[in-house]
């Protein structure tokens, strides 16, 4: 069929992604993986994670990557001293990740779980949680609940690493715009303290200048939620 001129002949992965999410906010994330419309997927570990690993500045113990997608960061961080759980609501993403990485030398140190971040109840809490393109994928009204879940899933004294993106003036989403104050507003009342918030010098090309890395420690004082 010829293009009538009223609609573009080609949709970019981002345009397909937005169309899917707009049509089905609840089931859309699964459909994006089914159709391969995942424009946020870097196809490799997040550079800042590789940098922090080389610097030896990531906590050992149990780690969690919510909204892990393909799971490159999960595999990158996993080692004998750090077991990493990759969590995603998409069954397709989890099945894909499990298939791709099951034969990796460090496979015994990571696992992929298909669950809803907001209802999942793991057997143990985590020493480290890494959040990237997850906070910004949520509608702003959900952010307080995001923070409550982080407080519940992290061990007292544990660390939450947030890549704050996109720090710009865009309207709508996802990705929805973020700011340092938006993180502070929901995390600090729950006992999180920012130990460092700096520009991410290792951000990938189009994200340079609109991304910061925040490192947060959860107080050992128990807060009710």
C-alpha cells in the first residue's frame, strides 16, 4: 500500500515505543519487548557501572537492578562477592536475558526475575540497588511509591545509585523529566542521605549534560512506611 502522505512511512524505535505505551500503559512494556521497540537499550553495560567496577567502588553483597531490561548491567556487576538480581515486569525481556547470558562464566552470580517492582517480595533485602531509566519511566505521581519501595528493599546502611536522566525541560514522557530536587523530595524523608551527586562524565553521547549520578545511603534508623 502506498503512503498517502498523511502518515510517516517509517517509525523510529522511539516513536513505536511511545505509540505502544500510549495505547496500553499497563501492558505496553511487554509489547515493546515483543516488538523490539526498546530505544533506551544501550546494547552494552552502562559505562559508569564499568567505571565504578574498575575503581572498586561498588558495594559487595546482594544487588538489585529494577527495570533491568536486557540485563547488561546485571551481568557486568555479578561476581563471587556480589550476587545480582535483574528485575523486570516483561516476561519477554527476562526470557531473552536468561537465554543470552545463561552460559556466561559468572552465570551463577546473577539471576533474572519477572515481577512487578511495586509488589515483589524478595526473601532478602539488598546491599546495593542501581536505578537507571526506571525512575524516569514512571509517571511523576508514582515517585513517592518508588521511594518507599527502595527504602523497603534496601538494607539499612545499603547504597542506592541513581542515574538521574533526563535533566531537561521536556514535556510528557516516558522518559519523564527529572531533577535533583525530585529525588531529594521523595528519598530524604525516608532516611536516604546523598553522599555524592555529580555530573555523569561517562554518560553516553546524547545523554551528556543532562545526566547526573547520585549515590545515596539509607540510614540505619528504621522508618515506618
